[in-house]
């Protein structure tokens, strides 16, 4: 079985390739945009000499490159996505490239297409959590966001991307598995999710307080993607991905200050955040956007409203975290300490 | 209802157009269009725009807009302008006007022969300090222009720059003047009002500021210096990707006074002749300049208070003048000769910097 991994050179992609190899899959096409990100994949190829790890460079914005990427594959792990930039850039990098990839797959014969397994890495951002009450449980039954345009452009683009995959799946009939990771963290990743807070100028505004952080250590997340992605019973299903022992935002920030470096932070209670968000929203409207509405009440409720999370469905497939939470945190802090400058 | 507006091209800059169009309450944005339906859809959904299309002909026929904003890459500007004027639209064009000067001439000719109006998004020239400079120059405060220095800094480490460097197929790399062509309008259109010559002497040189600025094997030239000499006025045009802070300034040396515009800080200060002699005379200038800066700062506070301090406030002003020119059938806010002079100068610069593109 030839497996395509898009975004293979990224933070998560390299780990997914490693987990696929560790699970005994031996024919992997790694599709990546930048040659400068190939080194970890070359190391993996050397570590698994019996496997075929093909490096394929290109840009999924190109339909020709997409056709080349999906040639002869029977499973696709689609990780490539825009992570930052303007809304237009995020849609171009996440949704347009997904459509190109799906069109290239759809060009396969009907029989081949039906036997193809497609695994999409979506996001927790697709859930409509703003209208849930504080402490509500977020699982796979939670409704998807009804007003993505009120959220941040990243969540909006990820929701549209996921919808696109379900639309194509209905028409083309391939096997689709959707993974929705929470906050992916680990060596090579960033230090803070917005769920912990926002750095504005020299001060870190700690907005997450005692909310649980749906952290997914990158190795555990990659393991979940491989286990769920290729499980016999997972076709047509979506799975939340996060670790078992979740810290609160405050615990995460404390660990960062203790083990990485001291930073100046100011804790803002949720009701104050809501109040300020309301003021900013109203000023933004009145001034016709003179200050950007980076925080609105809706965004605040989605990011800092405070939810509980469930990964029970993922566990039911037999997934277990490879790295326990304390060890994962220690490894992440060690990396961040080393790269804090 | 006032003018009906439509947009062709739903990339990043289209957001700014939507936001500035909406500040003009006498016009209505009726539809957007992009060849890529996902891009048209996302813009329409985010801004609650009534309708979106992926075929500009279909949009023009169904919506009958009065003005088409063309925010696509310049490769398509001529064809879209032709379609727009044929459908009875006036055109607001994102810079650069066209890939080649002859295409810019054709665009203007199409618009003029159809009896329509056109403006190019030279928005920094419509910010308050720019307008103040224009008034100052026209009223003779500066005297005759002797020399002009236009500086434009660019942050290649920013999101747009990173996207450019990552993607060797980005449309910017396919223009004859590459990166420079995407921004040089903003450098030269500040100089041309002070030059009377149609064909000044131009000497241009460009280089790659550092090895990391190379993109996917091909070096990306990211530093440009241009010397321009007219019969009575000279100019330097500088584009720099590595100077910090990323500045955007204009200095006009006149026979009476010198004006300095900082577009990032939105200030205009005047450097005057000393009237007191010797050491006493040298005491005054810093205080006079400080007073100017204080006054400019207070003006900016006032603009902020009245919600007139947006990033694209110049575009709001330019659009307001452009729409008024359509409604009143008066001259458009930017003279077509000015647009063509900028375009001609750009081409002469690119011929020197990228001669292979003009073989």
C-alpha cells in the first residue's frame, strides 16, 4: 500500500511519517514544499532501510503537482495546511490546495477511488463551542461551528476544508477519516496557544486561567493519526485528538515560567476579558475598523469560555499515548529553553 | 441607491478594498468574483457580501455594476479592464497597472475611448500628510523642487514576503520587474509630480541583500537604487528590504524649504531656512522641527479620535474622490498622464535591472 503524506516536512508531518514506519508501513511518499525541510525525512529513510520513503517536492496549489502526488497511492494523509497569514492566504493554502488534491484523487477510476483511504487532519477549531456553557463537554457529537466568519480565519479555513472533504466523500465514495487535534505541542512547535493567552508588547496576557488545555503531544498526535487513520472501523468517522492528562492554562504557564524562562504575565479573569472584548467590538464597529477586533465576545467564548474534552472515541480504537504527559511537558520545555532566544 | 461596486480578484488586498468601499456610505458593494470559487466564496462569507461569482462576465451581466475594482495580479488587468468598460463600468485598478508600459497605455486608451474613468490605487498619496504636502507645494511654500528622495522599505520576513520566497511560482516572480514591480508605483508616484520632464535620465542598479533572500534557487533581487535626473529636478528612489526600521518616507528639497513626509508615522515636517545668524541660529531648528512633530502628533490624535486613522485611510480618501468624480463627471483624482509617467519610468528601470525580460 503506497501512502501519501502531504505536509510531510512540517512539525507534525515528520512524526506521522515516523509512526507510519514504526507501524510497519513500508511504502510512503512524503510530499513537501520546501527542500530545506527534507533532512529529518532523509534521516528516517536511513533509519528504515527496508522501507521506501520517497521525497516528492511540489506545491499543492499546482494541479499538476497534485496529480503527481496522488499517483498510485491507496491512502492519503493530508496534513498540509496554512497556519498563519491573512484569511485569503489561509483559504488558499488550506482549502484551495485541498480541493486540488481531491480533484486529483477524483480523477482516479471509480473502483480505485472507493478503495482509497483519505485521512484529513482537521482541528478542534471546527467545533461551535462559543455557544456552549462553561464546563461543557466537547466530543465528536458537539455541533460544528455555525458562524465560522465570527471566529479567527484559521478556524474558518479549517472548517471549510473539512466540509469540502465530506462533500467530496459523499460524491466520490472514498473512505474518509477526520482527525481533530487540539493544541499540538512538542519540540519544534510554538510555546503558547491562544488558549493560554496573548502576548501584546512586552506583557503576556494570561487569559486561559483554570481552563483545561486540550494538548496533544506531537508524537501522541501522530500515533493517533496513524492508528485512527488506518483502522478498519474508522471510515466515515471523526476523532478528537488530545492527551489523557490535560493541564490547565495556568499550570502550563507556571511550568513554562519555571522550566523555560521567566516572563511577565498578567492574569485577566474571563469576565474582564468578555467585558474588554465587548468594548473593543463596539469600538471596532463604531470606528469602522480603526482597531482590529482581534478579540470579540464570540471569539473570547470560543477560546477562553472553558470546556472539558473527551478522547474516548479515539481510545476505543486502541490508541494509547506513547509519551506520558509529564515527560511530554519536560521534553517540550527543554526544547523551548534551548530555543528561547 | 448610489454607485454599485463589484470586485474582481479575492486575494489578500481585496479585504482592504471591501473595508474601504464600505466606509463610503453612498455606494454599495454588490458582488465579488474570483476565478477560484473558494476564494470568491470566502470573501463573500466573511464580509456578508450579497453574491459571489467565478466568472467576471457573468458577474458584470448579472450585477450591472457602475464600478469594477480590479484586484487581480497585473497579468489580467488589461483584459479585465476591456471587459469592464465594455460592460459600462468605471475601473478602480490595483497597482501595478500592467506588466508592460504598452499595456498601461492600452488600459488608459480603453477607458478614455469608452468615456469611462479610471483610478489606480496610489493610496499613500491620499493620506493627510501627502495632501498637505501637495497643498504646500502648490502654494509655493517649498519653492521650486530641486531634489526628491523617495524611500520605500519592505519586510521580506513578513507574511507576504515569506510567501513570496517560498513560492517560486508566485505571480510576483512572473512580472518583468519581479518584486520591485509590485511596489515601485508607490516609490515613483511621489517623485513624478515634482519632475516636469517626460523622459528624465534614469540609472538603476539592483542586488540581492543577503543570501537568505534567495528563493528556491533563483536569487531574488531585493535592493534597488535609482538615480533620476530631469532638466531642473533630480531624484533618488530607494527600495530596501533590509534597512530597519521598515520605512516609507519622502523628502522634497525646494529652493525655499525642505519637506519631510514619514508615511509610517503619518507626519509632515518642514525644515526651514535659518533666519538667525551663527551659533544662535543653530539653536532654533531642533525646536522648530520638534514643534512641527508635536503639531503632527496632535493632528494624528485628532484623526484617531474621529476614526480617520485607519491603515488604508488614504484609500478611503482616494475612493471618495474617485466615486465623486464619476457622480459629478469631473476629472478623476489621478491624472492619466501621471499614471503613464510612473509606468514608463518603471519599465525603463526594469529594462536596466532585468534586461533579459526585455530581449
